[in-house]
């Protein structure tokens, strides 16, 4: 059974930085494209960053140039370095596999709040 545990969220001022971590278990982590998703209040969950098994990365336009996704296959962990944070980045952030269909069960997420 897949387990995903996100951490590292918090309250930060605009322009600040945070680093999120997600520890995965129950899957062969290294073979999957992993992604960071976020869900803001009243909005649908969206994929903001992804990293393939070969460490090719991709980003949504809204975070391109500010966020960096990385992975450590030895630790079954994916990271999201978030810089130059904006109030519109406020959301619950989740990690999961990036699959053609639904990625399966979700973790509890980690809240990121950007506010002065």
C-alpha cells in the first residue's frame, strides 16, 4: 500500500522560501515520475512540478523559475524548493506519482501559507 508523508510547510512572508519533503513507501519509488500538486481553497488540485525517473523536470507556468523539484531515490524522497513565494502559492501541497490516470491514494499534505 502506498504511503506518502509530506512535510515542511508553514507560514512565510511574500518573497520567502520553503523546502517541502515527501517520503514515499509501498512503491518502487525509483521507477515513477513523481510530482508535487497543490490545492488552494475552492480550487481543483493542480500539478505544479514533476520529475521523471531520469530526473527530467517540468513545471507549471505559475511556478516556473521559482520552484525546483528534486528526488533522492536512496531515501524514497522527493523535494520541492520554493523561492520567491507569492500569496497565490498558498495551498495544501501534496506529492504523488504522475500517472496517465488517477495517481491513487493521497497523503495528508502540508499547508503552505504565504502572507505578511
